[in-house]
């Protein structure tokens, strides 16, 4: 098993967006090897390609090659740049992932 910590968990009825930090690479200097944003639909896990981030006192934004994410402490909007579909996501406690979601993430990490 590859140890990880969930930093953010956002979801609606069709997708989960989870940011994780890998804990098995303590000496890694390349942040892209430590931090992953994962888009999870059913059993499919896609790693989003991080471009940039901004944050202020009330909200945060992440730009990925695949989409745009804007969120605060209660809700988020994720726009898929391919389909232009926008998902309204609820912010969840990242310390409490379902067993099925943890397993999907673990399977993804192990396959890398």
C-alpha cells in the first residue's frame, strides 16, 4: 500500500475530486510527484494536470489542463474544459473518505 493523505474532497452525484499528498516520498522535491488532484467517476480515476492556483481569504481556484475548479469552505464549481459541463460540488471532510473511494485511489497509486 502507498500511504497518502487526502487534503481536499469535493463531490456531487457523478464525480469525486480529491487532492492527495503522497507520504511515501519524503525526500521528493518535485511537488508534482507529491500532490495529485484526482477526478474519480465510478471506477475511473484520472489524474488532472495542474497548471496554477490562486487563493484569497474566502476562496481558492485551481486551473488544470482538463478543467477549472473554484471552491470555498462549503461548495465548489468544477468546469470540464472538454465538455464544458459544470459540476456543483459539496466540500467534504477529507479525513473521512469512504472505503470504496480509498480503494480506488489506492488502486490508482499502485498501478502507477
